C-alpha cells in the first residue's frame, strides 16, 4: 500500500493543476477544507474505515454529507477515495494543496516563537520585517515557549534564525568552558 504522504501529494498536485487550469483554486480550497474537517474526525473515519460497512453504504453517507455542499469534481474525488478506502488521506491532501496554493501566490509561512505572547502590533511589525527580508507575503504562525527566556526564534521554510536568550546563554557557556 502506498504511503499516505506520497498518495496525498499526488492527489493534491493533480487537483491543484486541475484547479489552476479551471481558475477555481479558492473553490477547491474550500471544498478540501470541508472534506478535511470531516475526515479529521475520529468518528467519521471510524465509519468510513469500518470493514463491515459496504462501499455503497459509505458512498451513500458521503452523498448525504457533501452533495450540494461541494463542487461536483470534489464529490467525484470523494467517491473515488471512498471506493479506494483512502478517505484518511484527505487532511494530507488539503495540507499539500495549501502548500502549493501559498507557493503560487508568493506566500511563505513564518513560524515565530517567543517567550511571551506578542500583541497584534508586534505581529504586524514582524510580518513587515520578514516580508522585506524575504520579498514575499508572510503567513505568520506564532507560538509561546517560555523556555527560550526571551528574544525570538523565526523559521521561514528551511531557514532558522535563533535570537533567543536561551541560545545566547548556551553559546556563552560553551565559549567560557572551552577556554
């Protein structure tokens, strides 16, 4: 059986290409988001992965849940995933689709860690500075980690800038013990 990641990647890339050609990226994003919200739920997955339920029972449930709420192509995708017993990959399909969407729109994700919560004004300043540095639009994800003591840790793609007090203290400690 193929891995969830590689299958999801292939589906997402095919869907993205189709959505781009038809000019309905936002509709596909909305549909995949709705599907992923349902298939991230354990009880929904339990039903669709239950070997005692027939494919036709699963197809009927999918129609009741989504028909008229998603575009016909998304409904076809869902029916195909139900037939292949692969509905669990829908959240991963959405994740990869969103990566492709951000890439196409020139948006990068910046994960920012601080010791204390940052307010909206500080977030805006961070976004502006990172946008100037990267030359791209920034989608900011923040988290609080008191263990960094102070400062900021920023990850944009595979680049990491660690301006935390904890790291500075660790580096100072290493330099003093090497003497």
